[in-house]
C-alpha cells in the first residue's frame, strides 16, 4: 500500500544547509535570559552568553542566525547597542510586551554569539523607522576594513578587524508592522536602501528583500517585477496557527481535530512555495534569486500566566512533525529555497530550547533539527511516494511524508514522517540503482505515547530520539514500520 521508489542515481540538487537556519529576536525571553544573561550572572556564561544554550545549539550545527528581528528590527537603532553597556540607552520594546530594552545585547554581542556558535550572521536592517544613512553606517561599521568614521568607532569599541557579514535583510514584514506599505512603495524603498548597503573591501553582501506574507502572491509579483535585479533573495513568512490567527489554540492539551488541522496547515507550505516559485520563475527562470523562508513554525496561545507579548509556548511531538514535514518540503524545493529560519531559537514560538532561570530543556523540535543534520548540504535524491491517506471526518491528507539525500561519505539518509497519530504505517522503499552497494540499515526515531507529549523542567526527556529497530533490508530495498506520530531517520550505508 505504502511504496516509495528511491532512485539513487538521480540527483535532484543540493540541500542548502542554510534551510536549517534560526531566528533570534529581541522578543520575550529569547535574547534576554534565553541567550544573554550578562557577565555578572550566576548562570555559567562566556562574555554574558549562556554556555548551556551555546553548547546545545552547537550540537545541531546552526548554519545561520537571523537577528535582531522580526518586528523588533523595524524599531531597532543599532547605535543604541554599541559602546559601554552602562551608557547604552534604555528604550521600550513597544511591540513585544512594552518592556524595557537596555540594549546590552547589541552588534558586538551578536557577532560574539555567532562566533561561539560557529554560525553565519544574518542581520535584518531597519527600513521602517530607520534612515538610509543609518543602514549605510551600520554596514560600514560592521564590514569596512580601513579608516572611516564608522570603522574607527568600531575599533574604539574594541573590535579592530571588520566582521564577515554575508546575509543582510533590507527590512522585515514591510506589508505589516514594518510600515504597512504597499508592494510598489516597498519595492522602490528596497531599491533605494539596498543601494547604500555597500560591499566594503572583500565583503560581499547577499541582500534579502522583505517578501510576502503567506499567500500574498501580488507582493512577490511586484517585488520580482520591480526589484529582482537588486536582490539575492526574497523572503516568505508563514506560520501554522491551528484555529487561525484570531483564535489561536493551545500548545498542549489539544485533541485530534487540532492535530489534523495542524498537519493540514503544515502541508500547505508546499503549495505556498510552488506558487511563489511559479511567479519567481516568470521573472527569474535561471533561479538567481532565492526564496528565503525566514520565519516559519507553529504559533499557539502563550502559556497561561506568561506575558502575552512574550510568545512563550510549549513544544510537543506535534511540533516535531511540523518540523519534519516542513523540512521534507524544503528539500523538495532545494532549487529555489536556499535558506529558512525557524521562529525562534529559545523561549519564543516553536523554540529549540526552553529555559527557566538556570534550567534548560530541549524540545521535540530540537531533536528533529539534530536528527536532520545529516541532510545539511547533502544531495537530494529522486523519490516518488504512493501512500495511504490520513482521514479525519470528511477530510484527508497524505499520511506519510518522505525525503532522501546522499551525504559526502556516500550514506543515504531517508527521513519519514508518519502524520497519523493513531496508526503505525508500513512503508516499502524500493531502491533503484545501476549498482547497489548499500548493505546496512540503521535508524533513529522520535515519537511519543500521547499526541501532546512534551518535555518539561520536571520531566525533560519525555520526547527524545531512540534507536529505531523496525526497519530491515529486503530484496528490493528496505521496509520500515513507522510508529504513529513519528519522525524516523533511516541511514543506508
Ligand atoms: O516571530 C514573531 C514575529 O512574527 C516577528 O517579529 C514578525 O516578523 C512576525 O510577524
């Protein structure tokens, strides 16, 4: 019934490791408390940055980290965040909880974080409330290797060498809190701002234009028509909200109706990418401009008793399925999707890590990122799937999602997701190859007993990967029985 045909000889492209990127905003307890605790904290830290969080994130090989927002980027004035910390102005984070932003985590601290994580920085500039000159000076401050007012100022602040900076966003959600602009207006502003985001010396910026919200295809049309020659990437934001934006449901304690809706909405990412890509193909058939999904993930009600502006939510086996299925979709579109950044890294929305003072736990989503490391920069292989449906009421969706890639050592890694929370599913994977030299299958699985299983500070290991023993080699390939609600990684070597 469930059959996959995996052609080991047909390469479909390279899976850019940057689709495993992250996003850390000055929002709630993501940056402050989640990442930055300050040098005087009792929580072990390196120059103010939490050691436990860095260590955990290093283990999932974060390729790129987007900062400082999000909406926060549209109110961020970078000069507030440099120089002696005690002199930095305290401002109000109006969008996220109205709390005081003391600017202790600024440009130098962000690059230090990236160095500690061995990740590439992706900085989002302020088009909404910042000036062209402000943006130009930020790029000069960060990347100019010579004598200039901004480079000299950087040196006075303790950083002699310029930093390497590739990814630079020209604004965030300019159709929304980034200025409520029309696409025609933003396209012109984009052209103007990007002109002054200069390449200094050998530093080459990869400029990313603020793209569409969900299915705003007209936004993509206008941006591609008016500004494609000035950008390397165009973004897309899409969040999964069971219940809808106005009536978000809880992160835990849900029943199957919300599970099903979540899976349906997760699969919708495929249609969004296809339709935005069709428009991009019209203007850019050579696929020079990448689609950058720089905000994605599940978004629910905040945890009871927490600040509504902090977007703190739990993370369950359902979130693991969101991640697993979404990555399979990104892989399928690896010719156009060159980066993605889950929202957000710590304590906000679909986080990898939750902290409570000095405590830290890893979420089911974290474990999917860890299991999927094998696909980073691997070669996508051709795969067809015939599978049963997962039916709920009158509706149905495919019950299985699958992807396969070959890594540099020649191993074939296959990720399978079983979206059905009630049923184990057997899948036969037929291997097609001129020469089959794979003789071993091993596996790992992430699953749980209940549909809202999650890790807590009291029970941090309820959902964690285990060895998978339900796969075996057959005459024509490999056969696996996927537990209900699971993400399974098979490695053929
Ligand atoms: O990730 C939370 C918020 O969602 C971001 O600040 C914004 O860009 C988006 O609307």
